[in-house]
C-alpha cells in the first residue's frame, strides 16, 4: 500500500463517515408509489398510526420478527428435504450470487440518511443521497476527483486517476499465485490513528462503504473493479497514435469506459436479474413494453414502498452458510460472513485465500457442479442472519418491519384497490391480491400454523389484525411463497419492483449494442455468468488459484 499524495492523511479520518463523499440532492429523493396515500390508505397497527402506540407496535413486530426467524420452513411450507437432492428450502432457480448482486444493485439505488428505524425522526429530513439510480455511483462515486481514495495513483504525467484500487489477497495456501492474479480484494488502507490496524490493511478504499458490509458483496464489487480497469486500458489504447493523450482525452476515455460498463450492468439487470426474481405473469407484461404502467410519476424518485419494503426481500434469500472455493474448510457461516470486513475484522484484512470466491460456487456455469443456491423467498430468515453487524441487538427482520412502519407506506388493501382501477390490472390473475376475503383467510391460516411452529405467542386478535392489514414487507415475502412458490416474487412485489427498475433502463434494446465495437466480446454478455467469464478472460485468470470460476 502506497502513501502517495497524502493518503495517510486521508486514511486517518473515519472511512465510514468522512470518506463517504455523497452530495445531498435537492428534495429528499423519495416519494410514494403511484401517489401519496390518504390517511385511511396507510398501514396501521390496530387501526392506529404505528407511532401512536409504540409499545403495541414494538410488541407486535417482536412477535412477527420471532416468527420469521424461528419458523421451521420445511415443516410449515417448503416440505421435507430429500437425500441426494437440493434442500427443500433451496431455490434452484436463483444461485446464491444473485443475493449479493441484488445487494450491490440496492446500494446503487438507495443510500438513505436514516439507517436505523426511528419513530421520532422527522420524515421530511429523510434523504436518498443517490442522485442518479443504476448509474454505478456505488462503484465510481461522483468522480476520481471527488473520491480520490478509491482510485489508484496515476503513473501518467497528467496525474489523473483512472483505475479503481484493488488489494492482493493474503495467500495462505501452499500454491504460488502470480502477483497480478492475487488482486482479488477491494482496495484497503491503513489509518495512522487506528492502533488496532497498525501494519494491517483495514480501511475500505471504496466510494460506498456498504459494499464492504460482508465478504460476499465486497467480491461482487471486485469483479466490477477488475472489469473497469481492463475496459479503460482497452479504450485508452484504441485511440489513434496521433491523438494527444492530454487530460481531456483521458477523462473522455474514463467516461466512455464507465458508460460501457454501466450499459453492461443494466443489460444484466434487464435480461438476467429481472427474469429470475419477477413473477412470470408480471414479467410477461413488462418485458415487451419496458416501461411503467401503474406509476406514471416521471420524476424518477424512489418509491418508499420499494425502498422500505419490497426491496428488503433479498434478506430472505440469505443462506446459513456458503462454500467459497475448492480449498478445504471453506464453508463459512453467515454470522461470520456479515462481520468479515474492515470495520469488524481490521486485523484479518485483506481477505485470505480461504475467503476468495470461486464464482462457479455462486453462479451457474456449463460443465461445473451446481452452485450454492439462495434460500427460497418467503416469510422465513436464516437464523444466523438474525443479528448482523448493521442491526446490532435488533433482529434484521424486526428492523425491516419497523423501517416500513415508520414510512407511512400504503396498506396492502388500499394499494390493491388503487392498482385494480387501472385497465391493465385485468391482465393480472392474482386472487391473493385482488380478493380481500381470500387474502385474509390465506394469511390467517398460515400465521396460525407458523405461530405454533415458531412459538411466537401471537394472539388470535393479533393474527386477525395482521391478516387484515399485513405490513407490506411481510406481505411481499408471503405472496412470494404463495404465488411464486419461493422461486420468485409474487404479483404485488413484482409490480412495484418492475415499475421502479424499468424507469432506469434503456427504452430500446438496441442501446445496449452501441459500444460493442470497442470490445466485440462485450456484445455477448447477457448474464452475470457471462460477465464473470469475460472478466476472467480479460485478466488472464482462467487458471488462477484459488480458481476464479
């Protein structure tokens, strides 16, 4: 690690605060889905605003959170596992890598000013600091000038930083690894003021510290860093020998590289991620039109119903453990994975070879064994995920429930009624969404069974209330189980996800092809697996160890 250009001075600051340079944009960056719901259309706890009686709200959500964390999913809804086959709770339609790709996408959509749900927080002060969504700001930041710590010092006479930082993993195997093949961890640095990190690389040198929340997402970020650095080299080398390599040209090459990678990223979201997580009936409606149907607001602010409820479904996909690579003893529990980062394990950074991901363990590739699969999407969390580094003493499931309760979200009943007014709702076949009596009975039946299985002590009155007015986050998981069979979101979750995401994707498919002339192989990238294979080839890592694929 170098100390070039005052790096140590930068690193002596708190990287999770002072080094996070995000501008606060005008307005708060959030709004409600379709329109502002009226007082009678928002979620209630026993008919009252969730803030009106915080004791009732906390007690109810404590019980519901306990149910989500301790319900026996095989006993109550997935069925028993069979020997020699994937476990009943495994979602063979979505490999585990998509859990963390979705987390990366989430960070590119939302960077809220309030991390802990707080009923006393002035909602008018709630901010989304992500000025533009799905523009890879979570990778690049505003620019190398405003986020210099994330970029390696330049070896060009102009001094312009163009390459994102990487760190070599610590090799604890008995096999030699080529130096360039060891650059498989995010950039990390040493703060002079931190005695615990003396002599160790502990501060994440990335523009969004959330991308070091766990060792899985930090390596998703590393894939994009490896891609950017090679794409920039290629773009920059394609200029005519007569082109003056001055500051302006280098900046143009950097912006072109970013545009190419952003288009690839959006292409993967549209043609790989969305087909996997959306309910098939809903995806069939949005796929040909590539635009919003129900939500006609053009300002592109993020709907609170998306950010504070539906988007949290990825937490239900988290497994109890993951096998990272072919080395012995690399099966890591989730409770350790979520704490394996610079903030919590500064003396163990950068990652060592036991933690370096072999991507065929997280995504599907031809001629490779099946990967780790994600958990099926439903009202059940991995118990090891109950307490994470970010939730502290508050269970992740309760935190997700409270986050929505204090944001004045639409109630499920009112939102279903609002959607049903639109002519396109006739294309939707969801009895669960549009038949209030059927929905209430389905919820009550499952809650009664799950309450007994998880010993959650919900009363009959509480079950009745939750059946009539379920929190949107809980309903998103429930309908994924009921309609998506755990393999995808249900109807309402898919609608809100589609309406939000399609606004940030190109209006025409041909836009994805505009830059493939720079590197023809890029035109063949449609999936996350394609992207990883391309990164391996561009970086000569086909035979690296630990294996890249």
